[in-house]
């Protein structure tokens, strides 16, 4: 393992375990944030379809696809990023001296929802992980069993209110961020950005924050959107951060609740354009069937809309488990 990343703690919030949760002082516009929480009221006509019969039960009889080979991580030079898509919203992001996991999830099941695509690599094939980021508390993004296996006395960064879910798993320190707050971790800068979603682990669990992360290193940046429906805030994110590579969700846009909780592929293209990013990496599709749309539909729609918008050369479609240097 390389040297520790975390800075001396500020405003520690003690829990029963040894790990401290550190909240950043409110600054840099965090106090001006607008609510972006999606309401929990189902959409109109949601009851006219049967998610159990149309999606869940057929998924039980669907064989998991995908192969997991031993990854061949390339040599990474200073100023380069290496990105490996694990599946769904899980990514390994590497610089020449740091290894970062975002929303790591190796679970085979989300309660009753079956994983239909194998993780791109085995957990034990990962390099030493220096930092973990979790965008929100939903089960497809925060998997406690996976986090416990990854935890090795390194820091973890989460939105405000999520620290109580991860402080006892074996991390050295938990940094909680509010919108627009930034925590410097050695050569990295991690910032939390708004999104249009919600962060409850359970229905009454509405105090937990949610968002995306901008990772800055060596003068370059990657934006991991987390989960989000389309909202006007992407333009502000692009104005506040010089986003180069955008990891944007394109699936689960036809959910059983009928609510607008995720972007569809056309909206993701709009978000990419408003961010002003240079490279679009699609995610959050093909692993768990969380909506009525077929698993292969999001990517087909994305590529069609990207061609219409003239940005098809900016879209990088990744294969799970295959590292790409940018």
C-alpha cells in the first residue's frame, strides 16, 4: 500500500466504533444548494404493469452472462487515468500512484433482484485500494458486504448522512461531504456535486445525502454522476468544474414506480453537452434489470442519439473488466 491519503480530521463525529466521521465546514456555496430530492409518490398508471411478472420472475431464469479474466493493468504514466468498468456503476479509477473504487458492488443479488452480468473482475484481482467513494446509500451503489471486503484502513468519502452505514466496516476515516464541498486527499481532490435523485436506504430513511463525485488529479478530472434523473444542475456542475471524462447513467429509466428517477439515454446526451465534457462513458445499464426496458436498449438508444448530436466519437463504450488508459 502507498502512503495514507487522509488529512488530519476536522470536526470529528464519534460513533461506537473507532472510525471517525469527518464533516467539512459549510463553504463554497454548499449552503445555497437547492433540494433535488425525488418524491416517493408513484407516477401515474404505475399499477397498470406488473414488474414481478414481467421482469423479476423472468430474470430468475436468466443465466448470468459475462466472463471474468485476470485483468492486465497497464503501466500508467503521470497525467494519465486508467478506467476499468466493473459493472453497473462500479469503477476502478487509477492514476500513476493511486487506486480509487467508486460505488463498488460485487453482489449477486439486490435482495430479490438478480445480477444478470458478472462483475468484470474478481475482487481478489484488484490492486491495493487507496480510496473508496460511495455516491449514495441505495443497495445497488452501497453494498456493505463488498465494502467490508475492500476496507483495509483506507479513507472513504460519502455524502452527508451516509457515514453511519460505513463507519464500522474497517475504513480508517469517513469523510462526509455536502454539495460543492471538496476534500483534498494527498494528490487528489474529491468534490460532491448535486443530482436529482434520493438517498434513502429505506423508505423512512430520508436524512441521507446523495450526489456525484468529481475526481481531480494531475490537472485532469473525472465526473462520476452517481444516480440522477435529468435536471438543470448539470450546467452548473460544468461551470464549477472543468469536467473532462463524464461517467453518466443511461439505464433504469422505466422504473416500476413510474417516477422520474434516472436519465434516459437521450437525456444523458443532453447532460453531457451541458457539462461541457470531452469524453462520455455510459454506465448503470446491463447488470441489474431495475426497470421495464430490455437490458440492451439503453446502449442502442444512446448510440443513436449520439450520432444525431454529432458526438458519437466522444462516446467510449467500455467492456467490463477491460482497463482503458485515457
